[in-house]
């Protein structure tokens, strides 16, 4: 951590580009952390990571309408730019890019970035169009900022795979770094949507990570994996979760055939009260 300095806020692409061009002329590298704001420690850890990897850190704060379904929480999503900038003052963040929807979609949505396959399974199945919205906005943001490195949370595991795929396919010259999930002491993965949980729900929510760990142990010991999965699904449902999915997949391509792979990932998405929570656990199968 460095001494407190509020980041400069840029609302337009032109203003941000002007700043970034000067920065590049001075020979500085650029690290980028795209966010939707309502920053918590998990985001701040991504910012810290970016500051270790680049000279200048840019954080975008943009609640992207294109990645929300018609009945999702776009309107309710917390917008806290002022306190976000306060929180960023404790970290090395040089610029916050906080554009309007019009700035990012000046003529609406005419071009979409789609990563088929990866985008229609798991969360993509339950949130049709979500990853098209993520892929499109991330491509735009990478075009605007043109960073050397961009840092995303491993918590959004499927999102990270979609982004890695589009960056490779579209030959975007950026290094994508996945950073560890920051957890509450209870194990609950930090998320802006945790704000929707009541105090009791917050306690219940920590069961998600405990379930992932129980399945992870079964996987690593190659012992009663199917029975453990079934048991954990029932256990979470009994605690009040409405499960969208709780599955084991190949960590590289998210296919169902994880058995032969070196690394598996257990992924969960479940609703608890007003909150839809996601989490995952990567498990090495090499030593089985
Ligand atoms: O993970 C998020 O907060 C968003 O999906 C992202 C990557 C900022 C795109 O809007």
C-alpha cells in the first residue's frame, strides 16, 4: 500500500486515451482491472496485483447493461463511485474510467462478441446472453485501454475462460492474469452481490465453499465422488439454496469429461434469498 491518493476519474474515451498516450510516451506499462464498481476487498486485491505487474493502474467502473438479462438486477446493482474512489486511494490506482452507457454503446449494440460453446453452458445456460454482454464490453474496454496486462478474478471462472478465449482468438495483445478469490473468514467468496444477503443468509452462504471443499476432498481421494456431489446438492437445498448447478468440469475447457484431465474445477451457482452466488474450486488430479 502507498500513501492515500484519490485516482483521477475519466468519464470519456477521449480523455482517458489522452492520459494513457502521455503515459505510454513516458515509457510506462499499463495494468487494467475492469469492474462494475461496488468495490470490495476482492477487487482491491486485483488492483494490488495489477500494481505489481505494471507501472500505471487503470480501473474501469461500468455497470454493463448488455450482460444483464431483462429480469436481472441491472437497476438495483449498487453504484458507489465516490466510496469506490475512496477505497482505491489506499492502493496504487492512477485512473478510474467511469463512462456512461452512451460512451460505451454510442450507437447501441450493433456488433457483438460471442464465444460460442463456452458461453451457453453453466452460467450461460442460466443467464442467456450474459457472456455475449461480458465478451463485448471486455473487448471494447481492452480496445480503449490497450493495457499490457489485465487482471480478472478466478471467482468468475467461466468468465475468465471466455475472456482468455476471445483474447486468443481476436489476437488482442494483452496478458490476462487470473487472481485468487478473496474470501471472508467464513469461506464465503467476496462479491458485490453479497450485499443482498441478510445476516442469517450470510452465515448460510458460507456453506457453498464448505460444499466445494467436501467435493474437492472426494475428488482428490477418488472416493465416492458421485455420492458426495449428490449429498452436497441435497445439503445446500435443505439449507435454503436454489441451485442452478453444482458440477465438476475439466478446468481447461469446462467440458464434462474431467476424469482424464490433470485439473478439474468444481463450479457452483445458487440463489439464496435475493442473491445469486457463484463460486468454484480448482482441484489438481495429477497425484491421484
Ligand atoms: O466481472 C465483472 O465485474 C464484469 O463481468 C466485467 C468483467 C467488469 C465486465 O463487465
